[in-house]
């Protein structure tokens, strides 16, 4: 039955995280990273205490139990005047990212929340796998780790299928490519993606259009038009958000506006409904995509992301090999050791997925954020 279904949600486990790819034959439709012990909190519902109203910012800081930083509730959420110490019901609508705390909302909360007066986390938001399962309700879910099923609601269990490897070589290559800031595009074109604190800059570079025998501007227009859909889908796959500017390749500024229809058509496929603001006087396409979950580059390049990537690579070395009983040593700088101690589940995952004990040890000779693998 499964072989007849082309669309699948494939969940590939590694220590501390699950990489989730939605595929349809040879296409990668969607992607998400799930780190069970580092949830971004979107969708969590709290009973929380008012910290301070800041009229200049148009909102109120709310102290959320268990979180280090206060969340921000805009006045536009309609709760009216709030006083310090008052408790309110709020949900997390945007994760902490870019150095800013979580954004909160107070609308459309479910009516069946538990009562009480003390601040507390009342309900957790959906996991990334649950979100994708809702977006693709007919797609089976392929797992390579039975432990994932225990973290999913029972309603999804009929859709689960176990496989020795959730990602084949093609899916793995497509997912790994999302870590590369350079994107290969149709027609031999490419694009460089550069996130900055203020915006995401994307520079397209011409390729085979230079060999086209048509007039230069005609060839460049066709090349950009054909490459833009693949590029714009990267916004969703990499979860790029906020202000985004795109510099198309080799096309006169006056010709660029004719690409607007292509841009708008592709952006309509994105469930976050990005807005295309048009082309600037310099010919740059301006796009605004809502910030909800952390962008992929922030997740990958954080200290946690770099360690988890290393653990995944080491897991792939041993997975499927017969256990030997010989522990794998992870020599750590002091900052990495603190991370390993804060996330004991990473070690447990490594043992479960490889059959080998992972033994983190502090090595004073390593830099704070350094590590190396070996054997005891």
C-alpha cells in the first residue's frame, strides 16, 4: 500500500533531533527540524503574569513560567489595560529568534483550558512533525526510530510506518543541500543566500543564459523566470523570514517588473502567505515573510546545532554496524561539556540509535567550543 503513495513525510532520527522532509517523488516539498528537548514554544499556552506595560513599544512584557526572558504581548491583542502582577492567558505566536524574546497573542484560545490562578504552562503547542502531518493529511509518516511514535498523539499512529532508514540517498542529499548558502537553480543558474540581522539578501547569478542565442535581455528574462520558482521555494524550505531582498541576474531594471507575476504566483503556495512588495528603484525584489519559527540557518549554526550535526555524522558511522561494547569518547571543551550535561537525552539517543555508549569527557586542551571523537 505504501509503495503506491507518492507523497510521504519522512522523519529521520539522530541524537537530539529529528529531520523531517515532506517528499513527492523527486521533489522536496517541505522541511523542518524537531529538537524534542529544545522546542521553540510556538503554540504553547500559558497562564502568565504581567511584568510591565511599555506604551512606547505598544505592548506589555509578560513573565512566562519556566522561561528565562519575558514575552511581549502587543496592545493590538485587545486585552485592554493590564496592571503589573495581573495574570493573563496567552499563547506563543512567534518563537524567540534574532536576539528577541517570544511574541505572544491572546486571541482564539481554546475554551477548555484548566482553571487556577497560579502562572503555569497549560498546554504545549504541536511538534514540527504534528504540524506537517496536519498540512499533509493524506501523507503516510515514515519513521526510522520507534521512539518517535511515543511522542506523537494517538491519532497519528495509523499513519506511521517503520523503515530502516527514513531518508534515502536522494532525500539526504536534498536536505543536506539546505545547509549550503549557494543554491543550484535550473538553467545553470545559482543564488547566494546571505542572512543578516536586518534582512536576508539573495543574489542570483546567471548561467546557461550566457550561451543562449536569443537577444541578451530576452535570454536573461527567460532564465530568471524559470529559476525563480525553485529559488522562492527555498524560502519555505529554509524558513527564511522577515525582510528578504532578491537581486535577479543580469536583467535591466526596467525589465525586472515583468517578473512580478512569477514571484506572486510562487509565493501563494507558501502557507505563511509572504507579501511581495514590488521592485525597488535599484531593481531589487522586496518580500516580507512572517517570522514564526526560527530560520534554519539559526538552528544549524547555533552551538547546539553544530554539536548535533557532529553527533549525527558520528551516528552515521556506527549505525547498522554490530555493537562492540567499546565506548565512543567525546572529548569536549568546557562549553560543549555544559551543553552535553544540560541535554542528557543526546547521549541516550546516541546509545539507542547506534548500540554504542557515548562517553563525554572534559579535555582542558580543547577550546571552549571544541570537541573530538575517539575511543576509550
